[in-house]
C-alpha cells in the first residue's frame, strides 16, 4: 500500500526539534506504515512538519510491522501488521483477531516506553496509513489511558463488535480520519460505518473526505493532519 515517499530504509527516527527539551513541551508522534511498506515510507512527515512543530521537543517513531505470510498475496511474506483475507477491503472484509492483538501489543509497548521516557499519554499522537491506520485505531482505544490524538489515513475499523458494544466510552482520545472518495483499496464505504461506531462511544471525530483521491495522500490532507496535531498538542 502506498506511502508518502519511496524510501526503503527500515530504521526508526526519533530526534528532537529545535525546541529545548523540557517536561512541559515533550511530545511523541508514532506513525505506522501500510502493508508491504517500511518505517521510512512515512518518515518524511518529520521533515515536512518540523518548522510548524518547532515549539515542541518531539520524539518521532516510525515502527516496523512484523513480517508474515499474507493471504491476499498468496501467502507471500510481507511487512504486515496482521493478515488480510479480502481485497478490496470493504465492509465484508474479515478480521485477523490474533494478528491484530499481537500488533496492538507491539504498539502498546511503544506507547508505554514513551511514558517511561517522561512523555505524558495526552502528549502522544498515534497514527498510520491504510493497514497502519487500522492498527492505530484499535490500539488507541485498547490503551488504558487517553492519548493526545489518533490519525487514521485511508484506514478502516477492525473488530467492529468491540466498538458496537461501547467498550471504550472511558477513552475519549480525539480522532482525525482522512480518506479519498476514489479509494479502490480500502473502500470509502468503511468511513461512515467506522466513524459512527467510534462516535457512539462518545469520541470526537474529525472526518475529511478528499474528492478524487485514491489510496494515497494529498497536500490538503497533510495540512489538515498538521492542524489536528497542533490542536492535540496545544
């Protein structure tokens, strides 16, 4: 699934901005890549947003997913947060509960490590693109404390029954959900259903549909994400 850049390096990026490090301005942004991508696929966010977020000492983290056989790829091993059984990914797409739970634990540990590093949970934004957005959505509301925000780009809501049962009403982490109206991979029909289920748990959702955009991003979406992150960090 497409990413912001064509880089293929797999190292995580975690470096401060020009702001002096203090307890009050420490923040973390964790962003998860999509199926078949690598951590560097979205690492340009750090450079693109640096000047706009220079008042904060930000720990940028671009985690690597596990590598595992993927059903829609004929069992070929790929970077993947969980297995995908159906293509395109519409409302009837099946979930991989065990793979989802495993990756939730990976991201949960990363968030906990940020807390151990002195970053308050309400100063952490978790996000992702496509499959990375799906695992970010699930992890955000499985986490026992409210985060600063969640960013889901071209993603979908998994384990919908958990949200239908309103299991997350105590976690009001705000959400930004961006999606292209012409997405042929994660079908736009996922958006109103996922957003409604999340809102039913009392969660604030900023939803943006981008006319003509496929399974990708666009400058307007990136500007909207930046505005959302600023709100989360204010």
